[in-house]
């Protein structure tokens, strides 16, 4: 299953995006462009694959769902500091790809210091939030209190016990239905994910105010969306 409607006019997808407004809007969170460059400054060297992987995934989303608009839901860049030319060029590469096909809206995340310096060259403005189809879209590091709300920031994941050592960690969508909060998984392939099964692990203020045990968990994988049930029941699930 590639898509699943979890709220009125809200479809989650195995491509780590949310579709709103009868599919006309795709929402994507937490790209963390420039991740490898930031680590290199700390003496850690990884293959430079983040931007290329994100570019390919963006192309799939545009081709597969044909949205008219894409919302980048914060943490477009990874480094908190002023971007050097290399990191800025990675952001511009993705923006140019999007601008050729769709309208692009940018929501500012907590990592996006100085992002406006980059966006200005493409006549874009980073907003604190946007509203589409009756839903508030914000990054999630600050809770505006508006509901229903769709956020990123959390990088949610769950670790499912299995026959392998330590089980399997799966990125996921989180839906606190009663509180009307939906959380996206990170779009960056480098994100390790924040394990919601670890006590006190939740980072996003909007999610901390929810009954997490009753939150609905939807894993994402190459095989599609995995309906995992309530968070409180995941300890009883085991992958073979």
C-alpha cells in the first residue's frame, strides 16, 4: 500500500510525504541538506549521497503524485551556522528542481538559521507556518497551539523486536487522532530517527502534550505503508 487516507483529505505515503488538498499539495519534512559537509567539519567523513538521494525521491514524488505545490516543512538545511557556498548550492539544487515543476512553499525549521539568505535568490520567503485545506503546517520545534496541525521535527521511529540483534528500527508517521496532531517522518536518508518507545524521548512540544500510547503508528518502507497500530501495543509485535 503506497498511500493511505488517515484524516479527511490527508493521505500519508510510503514516499515520506503527505498529500493534501485532493493531492494538489505534497508536504515534506526534514531534508537536512548539507549534512555530510557539517560532519566533515567535525572530522567525520561520509559519502556525499544525501542531496542526490533527496533529489531522486523528489522526482519520484512529482512524477508519481503530480502535485501542483510542495511544502518544505522545515530543517531544509542541517547546519545551524551561516551556509558556505557548498551547502547553499545543495539547497539551491533542490529548490531549482522543485521550481521547474511546482509552486514551492518553505516553512522555517530550527536548523534553518540564515535560510532566508539562500531563498532570496529564488524569490522565496521562509514562513513560520502555512495553512492549507484547513490544516496548520509548521515545523514543530515550537507549538503554535493551532489544531489540526501537521509537523516534522520529531524524526519519529519505532524499534520492532525481531529475530535479528536489536530488532528493526522503522521511520514512521504518528497520528494523535484525538489531539489532531500528525507527525511526518524525516525525508533525509541519514536520519537515525527518534525512538518513540524510549521513555521521555518525544521532542516536539505538540506531541509531548498527546496521549502517545494511543497514537497511531504507520511505518514507512520500500514495501509500502505498514499499519502498526497503537504505540502502546508495539511491544507485542515481532518481525520474523
